[in-house]
C-alpha cells in the first residue's frame, strides 16, 4: 500500500491503479549504463524507481543498458550493483541487461525494415549531423533513404555478419526529416562497433542505440511506468514511435521528472570520468566526488542520501539544490547514531606539573542520548595534547579557551590552569605547563572554580596517531564553468592533518564518530589509520 500520493508521479500511479490500468501491479526499472560510477543524481532516480514500486507493492528491474561496449566494463556493473544495494534497495530476481535482448532487438529492427520504416544509410556521422537541419530549419533526406527493402535487408544482414568497418553504414528509422522534433529526423537506431562486448564477446558487431533499445526493453519487461529525467522529454515521441511501429503487445508510458543539480559539483559522467583520468581526483571513490562510492567513503550514511532525495522532491522543473541541504540530512542521521570521541588535529603538548606519575582512567558515554552504545574508558595522565588553536597568549575578547593564567575544563576531566608557556629558539610555542585541580573532577567537582570554557584533549601516552582529512567542496563556484573546470577547482578541497584520536576510538570497530567540537568523521575504507571528515558540526541549512 502506498503512502499518501505527494508528487505527480505517485498521483499518476495511484490514478492508474484506481482505474484498473495496471492489472499486474506496479513495475519500474532503473536502467544505468555501465560506463562509469553512479552519482547522487542517480540516487534520486534509484530512490524514486525502487521507492514507488515498494510503496505500491510492486518490484523494480535493475537493467544495465550495455549497448556501447567501447565504454563499458564489468567494474562499472559491479560498482552499480554495490551502490544500489548499499542504498537499501533489492532487485531480487529482476536483474537484466539490454544485451539479454540483442536477438529480439535485432529482429525488431528487421521488422522495421520489412515495413519500410527503416533503411541502411551510408552517410558518415558528420554528414548525418549536417543533414539533420536546425531547430528552425528542416533536415534533408539521406540519398540512401530510397533504398529498397530487399537492399536494406541485405545490407543490414551483412552489417551483422561483420562485413563492414565501423561507421561505414548505420541503420536509421524512417520517420520525418521535417519534424519539429529533431529526434524524429530519421534517427540512427543501429551502428557498427567492432569491439568485444563484456557479456556477449565477439558475437555481435552491430549494436542498438539507446532510444531504440530502451523502449523495447521496457515493453518486454512489462514496465508499467517508465520514469525518466527531463532531458528525455523530447525523446518520448521516438519512444512511442518505435513501440507503435513494431509487433509488440505492451506500451509503457514514459513519464519525466526533474534531474538533480547540486551546488559546487558536476553530474556529468563524462566530466567525472575526465577528472578521474586527469588525476584531478584519486578515483571514482574519491571522497570529494559526488559519486555514491565517494560519498560512502567520505562517511555519508545511506539513510542520509535517501532522506535528501525525499526532501528535494519530484517535480517537472529543474532547479539547483543547495549543498547545505545534503549536509543537513547527513547531520540529522549522524547526530542520532554516531558515537562521540575526542581527536586533536593540530596537537599542542601539555604537561600537568602537579599530576601524579601513574595516571588514571576516566569514563565517558559514547553518546549522550543513546545509552545502548555504552561507555568508553579515557586514559588520563600528566602528558596530554590539546588543540593548538585552543590556546592564545593574547586572547581576544570573548575567548573561552586556555590562556596564560587562565582556567579551562578538560572535557570529562579536570580543570587546569596555564602557568608557563615554553617556546623554541624561533619563538614558536612547543609546550604548555599547567597545574590541575584534583577536586575539580568532572561529575564530582567541589573546587568552586569557574573556568571560562571546555576544551577537548587526548592522553599523549595512549592516543593513536592518525591522518585526519578535512574535505570541502570540490569547486569554489556553486555552478562550475563546464568549459573550464580547472579554474573552478577548490585548492583547499582536502586538507590533511597528522593528529591523534583517543585510544577508545582507535580500538573500536565502529565506523562513524562525532569528534567533539571538530565535526563528524568516518574511517577511510582504503587507508589505514585515516579518518575522513564527513561533515562539519555547524549547520547553515534551515528547513522550511
């Protein structure tokens, strides 16, 4: 049973169900091309297609549009399957490939030829583009448009047999070169590619185009609602034309919705691939990338992406979404689930001159509102590290951290006072010497002292050295110049620190943490002793 219909697609599905137009149940599909990794824009489509099928008691096909072997690979297939499953969706037994239907697709193309609805064209790609006309001028007929059915059948069979070179011939639908819709001006539906296919090997050298393949696969699989982004709206007449001109007994409706555009990033797989190839990023799963793999490696929870996709909604109008909304969704999930811990990015040594040599163990909750996570042990000794920015020799007005002669509380620990600042020959601060107040222990303070603030720390003897990576937006501009991406790159998109985490964090098997006062971090899946900042603590997004 569905949730209350809140967008036009769900309203359409509910209407179709109420009118009995969908007798076998709701069936959707997610049809990615295995020529790159999925990004957050694909996540919107995944959540929609799998989500509405789940809501209305149906199912979803995960169908790989593997019609261009020159750009596809099993690596991409496996990455897509991994991403869809990680987002929380299950295709069950409904995993298919366009290549599963190559024989049927070929036969449907032959049928179009036999009906006089398709012809083999021998113009070059450049000549075909030039003959298509413009938005204001009609195209011109190919000189090969009048070939006989027999000649077209013969040439197409020889194309399939591998007799011709790439680009020597193509098969085009015969529709209308004067159509106001350029997509109907005798589009190419088959081309020659002498490239081994990752699934079918060298069996085929002719491959169908997406616009021809997609609608037929939808029909063969009984897709009840073919949901596409708005750039396919002008392709819908071709989708309908193909199904109307072949002998097939099912005709799904194509329904378009707005694609996702997110600030400070790009959603073109071509451009993302270019950044990977040019080593602008370390790979498809670089935590700065908008890919699902990159977001996962950065520590973004799947639940946050699903919530983000729900919040942006389904509309018919493209728009630019603030990055702050995604960050808000991430914080909403991690605030409730991420255990707390302490880490120091830029360590400044502190010696507690009056503290005993043997040290002690303090206790702190992993999460203030989630008792199920339990408590953790904090080692405490005379040698500590604090954040360098938490000390100022000449504190500005309102400074609530440590300064010469000033008092501050160590989180979960004691109140300390800075007595001496040690510097090296260049005048750089290398150590603080402080005293602690034994009666000021957190939770049982009887000192009566009034510290200005609370700072985090780690025990120098037990803390684990780690690399902490602080990720920012990949592009400085909210809408990067696609023709000059290099100039739009953020030079500070990643900053590394050699810091420390408390021993309990280092030995824990948990993956996500809120490092107090620093942000939310996650263990890097590829690099040992490395934590990636998932999102900052500060939230600038205000939900409406």
